[in-house]
C-alpha cells in the first residue's frame, strides 16, 4: 500500500480522524507528564494549573476523541439491523 493511499484513508474516514487526534492527545499528555516530572520544570509549574491541564488533555483529548470515534463507528452499524 502506497503512502498516498494511506493519506486518502485519513481524508475519507472520520473515525480514523477521531482516533488519530486521540492518539496525538495521548502522546502530548504523556510528554507533558514526563516534562512535568523534571525538577527544573516542576519548580516553575508547581503552583499552576499545569497538572490539571495535563489531566484534562488526557481525559477529554484522548478518551473523549477515541470514545466519540468508537460511537461514530458503532451506532450506524447498530441502527442498520
């Protein structure tokens, strides 16, 4: 399968877009967690909303987008029968 065909699948599949955005949010929230564990960054972000923002990105970004993609995939198949 050529790369152009894979990109075409991303353009046509809405479910795949949801999952890719969810995967990006998961990656970003984990990178923020690793960065927040570093002592120099933790000293700056200790009394800020950094941890709350990281948690919200993980919950709403990853879990919300993947759940929405799953629902978007399952509901039409359930309503066909």
